[in-house]
């Protein structure tokens, strides 16, 4: 049975566990800094599965991070989340301490690690650094969600169903992310000049870059969690079922896209071994400039610590 460990069972962790109940072949283990919360949510989730008539997977709480070592995938959601007026970078120092302390407890694990804690590119870097792991093993959740926002805003601007839209976002998971207009496909076709003008008027790129901040400002006390949860689940299924989906994720770059020794969002083939291959898409001249600014924003944050 495929085993998933979730570290931090707040809005994202708890919602993720709930959505994973649909996959009755998963063994789910919950850990939280407050053991009673993990235990309470495990019991509640198990009972909710019975109410809905699901074939109940094994869902338990654990009191030690080392109890997650046998898991196939470990999702780290622990850390402080954004509040109105905060940038993801405002979480840097505090969440770095949390991530590194967690990673130190997982050194015996061979699990694929999905980092969700923000700022995710930097937290993935520090998790990888602490674990001294392979390039494939630590993956940050960013681009799947950002790309969904890109497609959603594109669909709204063009008054189309989001199911007709395919597009990718690469770069840092901050306001310097790079929605690839050159990658957009509408019903399998590149957007027409009229559609591109409409997207420009709607300012789809800026709306995508500010998508997370907009939700934080509306929710007041938390950041988004339904969208991130579905993005994580999509990543987990691609790994667990070896689907080899092409998904934009934050992974370590060793020269790809001209970047070295940092984590940043790029399209990867996600399979049973983790980030199995990085795909280098051709970028327009404008997108290359945006990519450079995105990389520089990550380097600046890394140097600040």
C-alpha cells in the first residue's frame, strides 16, 4: 500500500488528507507539532470516510517525525502562512528554521518530499540542502497551482471554459513568476492576435502573479488551501501511479534554463522516482527577461540568509 505522510495538518494538510480518502489504496499518516490535533483529525477523517461509504484507507496519527520515514511520499505543509500585507518572503527566516528542523528528522527516509511551505523555492532549497538528497527527491509545489490560476484568468478574459485552456507558469513562486503566454493553447491552438490583445487588456499575467495575494487579502487570517490541496494531490497521484505527467514544479536546477544550484519552478516529468526529467521550453525574448528577474529574486533571498 502506497504510504503518504503529511506534516502539519492545518488548512492545507487537513484538507489534503480529506481529499486523499478518495484513494482507498493509500496509507495516510498525520503529524503535527500538536499531537492532539493530528490524532483528532485522524479520527474525524476516518469517521467521515465511513459516513460517505468509502472503503476506509488506513489513516493514523504519529507523534514522531521519524515515524514517517517508511512513507513513499512526505508532504511538508508546516510553517507560518501569509496574512494581509505580508509577502511570501516575510516568512523566510521563521519557516527556514522549521523546515531545516523537520528535514533533520527525515534523514533516514527515502521518501519523495513535496514542500508546500512558503517561500517554497527557498524552503525546498533548504530541505534539499539539509537532507543532502538527489536532485529528483525534493520537489516544491508551486507551478501546478500558478498554472491553474493562469488558465483560470485566461478563461475568464476570453469567456471560455477553463477546460479549453492549457498553459504553464515557471519561475519563482512570487510576484516574479513567469506565465508563459507563448505556451498558451486554446482548444489546442495558439491564441489569435485578437485573443492576445484581450489577454493583455485583462492583464492576465499580472492577475496570475497576484493570485495568491488576492486570496490572502480576502481571507484575512489564512492563505489559499483548496487550490494548493488539489495541486498537491495531482502531484502525489502522478508519483504514486507513475503517470509521468508534465507538471511545473520547483526543483533544483543544475544549468537548466541557465540557472545553477537553486530551486525554481520549471516543467518536469513527475513519476515514481520523483522529478524524473526537466523539460526546457523555448522562451520568447520577453519571457527570458522575466525569467532572469525571477531567478535574481530567488538569489537575492538566498543571499539575505
